[in-house]
């Protein structure tokens, strides 16, 4: 028995068989099947098998773990009412209020931003601390 080259079967196939093969591959690639067909059900089963049987190590990356520290110098933003802030320019008083509210002893106010409502009244203040 002589052995044919791998793609020699393509030249011996009937044109209808090759068209059917390409049509099937095209339907699979572009997913041309309706939801109520057995092909759709088979795809759903394959997806579920992949989800539940894939080892976690396949998705473990070789990247280094992220740093524990926040990359920005501003670690936290606190929203305070106008009654708590009083004078937005007095950072020392705001720091005292934030220390009392958060229970942290080493608080530094980086920035204070006024939040206005649609009528232009002061609704609250965003205080960036580190």
C-alpha cells in the first residue's frame, strides 16, 4: 500500500465534500448556529467543562505581586460636611477633625476641594490625606 502525502487527499475528494468541510469550518469560526441547536448546546457544555476543569495554575502569571503601598502620595480621600470643616483654608483644624474622625494620629492634609450643589451652595468638602 502506497502512502499519499498529507494533503493529497484534498485533490482526490469530491468538490461537494470540500465545500461542506469549508462551510462547516466557516460556521464554527463565525458561529453561525442558532441558540436552539445541538451545536449551541455542545458549545455551552464545552465552555462549562473549561470553566470547571481548568487548573488555576494555567492562569497564574509570572508577574511580581503589587506593592502594598499606594503609588499615589494621596492615600485616602475623606468627604466632610461644611459644618465639620468650617474654614477650608485652616488645614490645621481640618487635620484635627480628621484625626478625631478616623482615629489616626499621623494625618497630613494634602488638599481640600469644595463640592458645590447645582445652586452653587457648598455641599461638602473632599479632603485628601496621607
